[in-house]
């Protein structure tokens, strides 16, 4: 009979194997330890997008002088939402707000390795993350216009 630890290790091995099959090695690493997870301490703008699947991605930006200095994300969704939110935040850092407008779901998906970066049924998560990013930029512009008035 297997011990509890052996059962847990066997299950974890199966989960890891399935995740590698679904996301590839790079996506698996991002899923296990997602860069930019959480709200940066200085975040001053936020965007939220909820998909038809029920997943919500929240993107946070710290913008200074029209340039993204830091970004982060949270999600209540699946692994594909985690990976996509992480990639969208990574793509935003260092860019001007105008540059963020061209980041699409396709851009996020390409950053994850293209069509093989996410399972076909989960590729909508890349667009969900891009939408949250655009909402955060919209928040920046709304607040900037209010301050200028």
C-alpha cells in the first residue's frame, strides 16, 4: 500500500505532466511561478475583464510620465488565465501608454509561444488579459483627463 506522501507525489507528477502537455515547458514554468503576480505597491491604475467562462483578470499598472514602470495581475480563473495575465503584465512594462494599444490577445498568445502556448479551448484567456490591459490604460487616461481639468 502506498503511503500518503507517495500518493501525493504521484498525483503531483500527473498534474505537472498534464500541465506541461497543455502549456508547454515555458508555460508550465510561468504557471508554477507567474511573474508579475499581485498588485504592485505603487500601482495607480487598474483594469478588469471578465470572460464568458467566468474568469476575471485584473491588471494593475504603475505609470509615471506616460510609461509603465511596473505591472501586475490577479485572476480568479484557470491556469490559462494566470499565464495570460502574467504575459500581459510582462508585455506592458517599459512601454508608453500609446504602445499598449497595439497589444492584443494575439500579441499575448504569441508571447506564450503562439497557438501552442495555450490549449485551444483556453486561448480566449489571451484576449481576456489584453482587454484587462486596455481597461487599465483607459483608467490612466480617464484619471489624467480629470487631473488636467
